[in-house]
């Protein structure tokens, strides 16, 4: 089976949209999905800085959504041909954390999602010369017209929904909303400070507003703060003098929860100082340097932890987010700008420059 995909051949070069060949049918427990749209996440772009840990050439993309066109069957495959699905992260399904409804902390998360896929994978996707492309990125490799994925990765959604826009619910929006609703369990009257108003941070703001919390959003981009305010947050520029004190005043003594999406040590320290006693800070971005904590930041019962994929069970959280969207309480579509898959490099430039919050790539069916 031949189709178009965006291939990254080196850490420095642009993506190349080219013909690739899928050399296998879905195995038991797998599905073949015709991709309607795929979000571009900063984790995809971080491959360029992965120092060789991610094998290339590869087809990236891990916020795919589309329609099932083939299935390998099997007792665990409840998804059928014609179903509309959102694709999320991969997990083994049998380790202690997967069995405990914590697939984001799967013992094999890194190997399945980041560094090469399942051990049993053989070369399935090749370019026109026959060169093998790297195994499935996050079980998907969905910067393409089709993706062969484990059915475990897929969540069935209402076919009346605009499936081409739903892919980011599988990672970026799931991470922000899940941190608020799952990791923190935010409810009416709670207080939250969100540091970084990108796709993850704004999803957190929307979820917190839907849950009835008072939210403060911090960012260095004025246009992102405008969005945060539209979604119910009190906006504060990142360079505000006395930022922790401002947040404590706005939240009546300190935020109960804080979420950092920036991986900036100074902002992480500000977030800790903005918490009330016993407050909790969640980190969702990967740290690239040591994190020096300033004296006093962890006093009085304050805590800090990393949150992976919003502590989500995708099959539970994604349907909740689509229901919230249908009632106007999680307007994630306002963060999306669509691009043809052929314009993937323009989408990457706009994402890096902050001109777009969430690019979504749309395969062009007429290209085959």
C-alpha cells in the first residue's frame, strides 16, 4: 500500500512529503486508520534536539485522528471498520501501572513511544527506494495519509464530530486538561496558576474554567494572554514584577495548584512561591537542565511532581472532553489552525515562532 507521508531524514533538514510503502496488513489487535488530521506537538519537534536517541529517517506525528479502514481483529479489538477514532499514546496493557489504570506511566512508555516502538516490530514502512523508516512514533507515525496502530491506542468518537480537528485531544489537550481534572482533581472554588499559555496551558485553563476554578495564566506572549482571558483566566505577563506575590493576592493567599508547561527554572520557582501552604505544582515539560530550587520554595507542605499525559486513561478523558466541547465548555477548536500536509514545514515555522497555538495537518486525498 502506497501513500504520502512527511519524512524527517535528519535532525537539521526540513520534512519531506514523499511516497512511502506500508508492507503489511494489520495484525491481530491492530487497525489501519485513514488520517483525517494530525496535530503538531512540540514533542514531535523536539526530535530535532534528541541527540540521536530517536532513529531517523522517520515518520513522526502522534496526534492523529481519522476513520478505520481495516482491522486485524482479535478479542481485544472492539473497534471496527468505519469507526471514527482519536489516536493517543501507546502502552503495553499488562504492566502493573497499565493494569492499575495508569497507562501514562507504563513500564515500557519510553521504548513504545519515543525510542523505536515495540520490540516485535519489523520494518513495515519504507520509502520508494526500499529503505526502512523508523518504527511507529507513539504507536502512530500519523504525519501521513494512513497510520497502522495498536487498537489500544485508539478511542472511538461520535462520527458527527469534526474528526479532522480531534487529534490534539490525544496528547496536547489531553495533557493540559488531564493535569487539571485528573492529577489535581480541580473543582468549584479551587485556585490554579498556569505558567505557559500554549496548547497544553490553554487546555488547562479551559478545563479549570469548566470545573469552576479561579485561574491565573502567565505567559510572555500578549496574544496568548488574550486567549487565556477569553477562556476565563486572569492574565499576567511573565515579566510582571513580584509575580508570586501578585498571584497570591489574586488567589486569596496563594494558588492551591500550579501547572508549569515551560520547563523554565525561574518560573518553576515562581510557581512554587505562588502556592499556598500544602499547595501542589505539576510539571509537564521535560527539563533540559538541572532544576535549582530556591530556599523556602518547598516549605510548609508544598509539593512538586511530574505529570505524564495528564494522568489520563484516554478512553475516559477524550469522550469527556468532546462532551465539554459540544456544550461550549472546552472550545479547543479556537486554538487550531489547519495546514495541508504538504505545508508541514510552514506549520513548524509558525509553531516555533508562536504564530499558531496548535497546527493541525490535513492530508490531501487528491495527491495520490
